């Protein structure tokens, strides 16, 4: 914890010393870098980590600026009320825009942000009372208990303080349960839903945080400049913010500062140097920027900070919290061997294609059931029906007496069904511990605010302790702090199982867990599954590896052409002529 | 508002709409083949108009230097790649392919008295200067990032646009231009004046759309481009090199942009940074078509042009707001139609 | 007979996983060779690497010339290789005829203009394609799509036709129809490399076979020998569970 605070103190020190050591012009420059950094921080969270590209952050800066400008110049209120108003309006606007645009799939989202970014920009220039394109002037100074924030030196302290606080809050957030959920938003939303995470809500939260940071920056900017007009809130500026994080380090908080600094300083240098090289200087620096961004995107897609941080020694892993961790509440296992999940008469059609027809199976507790069948038999479809990814056209699925067909993966996860994925879905840069802790998301409650203020430590300790317990249970205790992406595939699959176990499931759904594993790894996996079986868990696995299945499963269900072909013990299945024909094929 | 104003606005709207339609078509084409949203399409339009204006003034257009520079860069990159593979025999061919046309253009532009050239020749020179920028841009910027996500490609496109605007300012200065009209006549349709230039623009746009339709529908190369847009892997498997498809798409887009610039030049004053708004309006139209349907994109473009014309007249400062806000429900609707826009990794 | 395809020590890595390991196989001109094996064995990966869609280590030579890393898909097709992938990859919104004509693209680029003749031959082989020539490809049934995919590959007049699971998703009768076509093709000079899960159908029409399991060739021989080899069934369905495993099962009372 102390280790994480050191860079923040360094930042505060810089903010305090700069006015003393540097000429005013440079202090002003640093202030601007600070202002841009606030926006860039939000953008790192939103785009770099959350995966939602936004070209419209400048519009929120504008809201923060204009709200305060109007309240202070036209109603004579204090700038602090202006800040409050700015944040409040931003909250409302961001929530509405977020609800509208965040549901946009894929690349439609940034286009949507472009659209409202532009719309808001033109509103700034045209709404009555905002001073048109000339803007509003003569904004008052911010005053804090009699201290007038007036000179660049004053602003340096204020901006530095607010920036440090923002960094602290966001850093806390990213290292909490909510933070782990946010980190799944970019590439693994499907997996997150299966772990019980409400990704839509998470996205909106991130969007709002980014907007609020931008509004804060706008407020500071307004009272720094003491003049507000629409120009700095255009989409062009919105693009520049994006450039900042692309340059600095798209997914790292400090990268935001680096990017803001780089962009500002390079611009400054170019504005000094280029007039001497060419006749006219304006906008020529844009050529330079454009080319720079293109080169970075071609050769260093993660931004420059990751390249630079490679030069520094690796940060130590966060030590586990010291609080005595209380154990999380657990579900009661149903009586041994009881049917956990019963599917009957399932029909699934895609247009004219019937993927599953009259399909059913039963999975019991303390038993391993395998689902096999030739390619194209419909196993994946059935698996998706059982895990809630798809809803059946007819038929029903009952889990412990409750109908689950048509329920979302999130709801099914919370009932006690957990799953793994055919292509391992771990967050490769996150440690094994944090990846597994994702599985326990639904067993925690700490909200956004508590997480940012670092107040959820006790619950976090319990969650991490549980994750550690599962990791040790599956035998990977030595890899606790290793980045999950660096493990061999076999171990990654086991990490996925640990993550699934972290949700305290009654039933495990495993999607081709043995695929791509070497012999020793398969043995380890089989051993683990047998152990889980003996503890009362029910397991359903879809597999192609016959060797693996025949030696492990208690009962096997064979599918062909979307329907149930046969069921029974491994020996029965191996001796079933219809199964043999289905696999080896034939020709009429 | 009387009939003559209505007619004037309609004519004005349809004319700009025609240009937006061409921009929209280029955007849909490039997106469907390369998944790139070509933000700089409008820049091809402005480059073309600015180049033509410069020629008409009798000056050497900076576009030539840009073309030469890009050609040299691309040629160098390809030559290095060939040498690395031990194929040094390919280098002379590369030199000819990349540097041939720019050299010829240089000679022509240097030799002749540019202002005195017949209009047709000036236009051809303009097209010859701007069109190759498309495939060169693909080779220099996009080829390396061709397999990345649409988002990344969009950010790259924005960077390209900003670079092009900066270069445009450098080459052409900050002043706006209008090219000489190709047709000055105005004739009367009953009581209403109809400009021949406007008619020319609309007719040319429709002709170009028709030609593109024929190209895609009937020539094997056109079908190959369509196929790449539909299924990249399938296109690879029939031997369509993906780079070829990318360069062809960009080349067509640049050609369409260049023709648009020539058409609209006499009617509107264009500045070095006019490209952005042109791209944007065309883009809105393309979005209405889901970045996939040519007819809807074209129709929407005409609609946007007319809407803009009337809103301009109504002095509605909110016209931009309306147009851009309209995009959002369209995007929502598109999103609902195609919910699983999963990116390939 | 000359060796058309020679693969030595081929290793293909998919990220961390070695999908194919030290694989050796060969195909003589005029042969039909099958690669059979259970799902997940690496067959599709192998096909993709041979046509140039995936990078691979090892030596591959075609018609006596080595195929190097920089020979991309288009170049390999120019040399006479063709792949009908598992997922068909048709141009759904384009007509059947357009799909077929596009198959001739590589020859068109090289200057040939005899596509109408080739098209007529393909229609002769697949009369149903002629009936449906103006329909969009996405309206065809599974079996017809397979025919279209094969027809499209044939438009390039390949020397080596590679097919990835042609029987996938097809009813047994249709499989028979299509597989008889392979024999016809062989007679007209096309060599065929067939990757199949449906072992019996594949071996029935092949000259030689390889059995692939988890990325390695575990068995090979003449098609007839393989068809009668009980080991093949074991590879597909696993060896019978051992006594120890059965005892554990009975001990837990399930």
C-alpha cells in the first residue's frame, strides 16, 4: 500500500516544488498537462481498460466548464457550486448518453460518441445564454477557505492535489473486486457474465467516472482561463485526448500522464521549432502527430509506457491483505447422487437449421457425466443452452427444482452452476490469484465508492483468501502471483477450473477441458476432477478426447445429428454398435 | 417561401447530396473490403479541388511532391522486403511501377504551361495526381495493421486525416478556392433557373454510381472485390490476394474522391480543412445504410444534402445537432440487427 | 508416378499449443490420400498450413519445389493447390455462378480466359449447380453448398485438391454422392488429399491413409489395410477402460 503511494507523493512534491523551481511559463505548461491528464485518466479507464472507445470526452469537459461559467458569471454563485452543478449535469447527461450508446455493438460505439460529441459541441456554440462562439468571460477565481487560487503556482497545487487524489481513487478501484470486473469488459464480457458480473452496469459506471473526471478538468480549466468558449471542447480535442493515451500507454493510469505530457510538450517544441524550419508553423505539428500516432499504432500498439516500463524492474506483487480473512458463506451441497440438472425435450433451431432436437440429459451430484459425439452433432449448442448463452425454442432445463431455460448466464451462475470455456478466457496480464478471484465476484458486495475509497478491505481479504484456497486446492499454489498468460495451457485450464470453483458451485460445466493438453497435464486434470467428484460436486464435460473420457466418466451421453444417440457407462458406450457407426462413419 | 426558392434549395441540396452520395459509396466500399472507416475520404475531395485550382492558376501543385514522396517510401519498403527474401530481381519492376507515373507527371507539369492547358487535360492531371494516393496510403499505413480491430483502424484513419490536413495546409495555404466552372450556362426550366454545372454534377454522380454497379456486378475484378468484402477467407482461398483487394478499394475510393472534387470545385469554396465535414456528412449517410448497403447510403446522402440546404436557409444553427443526433437511433437500430459484432482477435 | 506433395517434420504451433508435431506424409500424383482421426487431432490446422493460411516449421515440397514461408495463399493457388475448407467459406450473397466464376480468379489473373469451358465441365459434374446457378449461395442446402465449394475449387483446375471434412453435416446418402465424384476427379488427373472424421467413407475411396491423433501420425498404410485394422476403432473411441478404473467406479457406488 505504501509502495503504491510513493509515486503519488512524488507527484504532489512536483506540484509543490515546480512553481518554486521553474519559470511561470513552464508551471503553466505543467498545469495544462495536469488538466489533460485528468481527462486522459478517465479515457484510460474507459477505452484502454474498459474497451469502449470514446471520441466525445471533450464534450464532458465542456459541460464542466460551461456549468461553472454560467453559474458564476450570470448568477454570481461560488465556483464550488459551479463544480457541483457541472458534476451533477455531467452525471445526468452521461447516464442518459451511456444508456443509449453503450449498448451499441463493436465499432458502432465510437461512431455514436462522435455523433453526440459533435452534437454537444454545436449546442455549446448555439444555446442561448452560453455566449455563442465568443463564449463567456470574467470568471471568478476559485477560493478555498480564503486562499484565492489565482496564479499558476496556486493552480499547480490544486491541480496536483486533485490529480493525485484521482489517481489514488482509480488505482484503488482497479485493485478491487469492481476493478477486476472492469478489466473483463474489453475482451471477456461473455466470461464475466458467466461469473455473475453485470457487465452492462459496469460499463455504465466506467463511462460515468470518465465523464466526471472530464467535467472536473473542465471546471479547473474554466477558472484557470477565466474565459470559456466552445473551441476547446470540439471533437478535434476529443481526438487529441485519444492520441494522448495511445501514445502514453493505452491501458495504464500513469500512461495517461505520460501521454498528456508528451503531447503537450511536443506541441510546444514544434511551435517553437517549426516556424524556423518552414514559413508557416500552424498545423504542421499535426502532420508530425499524425505520423507519430500511425507509427505507434503500427509498431507499439500498447503505447509507449509499456515499452519504457520494460526498462524498469518489475513491481513486486501486492502482498495479500493482513486482515484475518473470514470465510465466505457456502452453499449447502444437496444429498449425494441427487439429480442436479435435468434437461428434457430441448429444441434449438437457427433459421432452418435444427441444431438440437428432443435432446435431454441428467447430471447428478458426485458424478462425472461426459457429452460426446462426432463433429457437428450439436454438443456446443446443447452446452450453450445449459449454460444460458442460448435459449431453447422448446423444452425445459431444471436445476435443483428450478427452471433455468431462458435465464441469462449471470442468473444461472448465481444459482450454483459454473463453467469453463473451450478457448481459455483468462486475463493474461492479471495474476492467477486475481483471475481466480473473478469467480467469487458474486459472493462479494462492495460497490464502486467503497472500492475507490479503499474501504472494502475486509471483504477483499475474504475474497482473495477464498481464491487462494481454490488455487491451492487445484495444486497451483506456487503460481499465485504469476501472470496467468505465462502459464502453459494445461495449467491455464486448471486455473479456469479454480475460478469456476471460486463461485462455490454445485455443478461444473466444462467445455473441452482436455483440448490441447499433453499427457501429464491430462492426468493431473483427471485427478482433480475425480477429487471434486468425491467432494460431492456434479460435473458435466463436453469432450472429444476419448481416452480421457472413457477413463474418467461415470456416465456418457452420445449425440448425433442434434439428437441423443445413446447413454450409459463407458464400457456400454464403447460396445454400442450405433455409437461405433456414428464415429467411424459410413456411406450408403 | 416561393417555388423558385424551393427549387433553388432543392437543386443546391441535390447537388451537394450527389457529392455526399459519392463519399458515402466510397466509405461503404472501403469499409466492406478492409473494415476501415476512411475518415480521410473528404480529404481526397479537397485535395482534388485544390490541385485543380492550383493548376488553373498555372502553378505546380504540391500534390506532386506528396505523390512522389509516398511513392518513394512505398517503393523503398517493398524493395527492402524483396531483398530480404532474396528476390532482388523484382526491384527494377518495383521502381517502374511506383515511380513511373509520378515521374511522367513531373515531366508533364514541368514542361507545359499549366494555366493554358485545356480543361479536360487539367482534370486528367488532377485525377492522375490524387488517385494513386489511395493505394499508396494503403501500402504505407494500413497494410501493416490490416488484421487489427475496426476500432484501431478507425483511430489510424483519424491520424491519417489529421496528417493529410496538415500537409494540405502546407501545400495549399489557408485560402479557400473555387475552380473554374466546367459549364457556366444557366437555363430556365419554366420559371426556375437550373445551373448546368449542378446538372453536370448530379448526372456525373449518377453515371459514376452506374459504372461502379456495372463494375461490381459484371467484371471479375469487381466481383473479386465484392467477394473480399463478403468473406475474406473465402477470397484468399480462390486466390484473391488480400493486399490487392485493399489497394483496389483504396484506389477506387481515391478516384471517386478525386472526381467528386473536380465536380464540386466550381460550386463551393473549399479550404484545406473542408474534408472533415464532407467526410462526416457522407459518413452519416453511409451509417444510415449500415455501412453495408449502397442504395440506402446513396439515398440517405441525397436526403442529408437536401436537409442541409433547407436548414441552412432556415438559418437553423441546430441543423448540425439534428443531423448528428439522428445518427444515434440509427446506430441503435443497426446494433439490434447485428448484436454480435465480435471483433476477430 | 511422381511425388506431388512431400511433408517432412512439419510442426505447427497455435500460440502455446503444438497442434501438429513432426508430421511426415506424402502424396503421389494421381493418388487419393486420406487423413483420418478423431476431432481435435490437428487435421484442419494441417490443411490451413499447407495452403499457406498458417505459418509452420518443417519442410514442405510441392511438385519437387520447396514451399517457403513467403509463398502466400495466392501463390500456392497459382501453383495448382486448392483447399475446400471445413467451413466452406462461400460468398453467401453472391449467386452460385458468381461463386464458381470467382474460383477461376487466379487463372484469370495469369491470363487464361477459358472459364466458360471449365464452368460447363463443373456444371456437368454437379448438374444441380446448373439448376441453381442464379440463386444466392446462402439459399443452398448443406450438401449443395459442399458441391458448390468443391466446384469453385475445381474452377482453378487444381493439380492437388485438398478437402477438409467434406462429409461434415451431410446426410449419408449425400456423402456417397460426393465421394463418388472424387473418383471421377482422380480419373481426370486431379490428386486428392482428404481430411476426414468419417473414416469408413474416406478409406473406401482412398489409396492410402494416415491416422492422426493429437497432432501426430499414429498409424498409416494402404486404405484397405487401415479399413480392416481394429486399432482405428480404438483410436476413435478410446481403449477399453482398464480394470483399475472400473474398480474405482464401482467403489464410489455409481
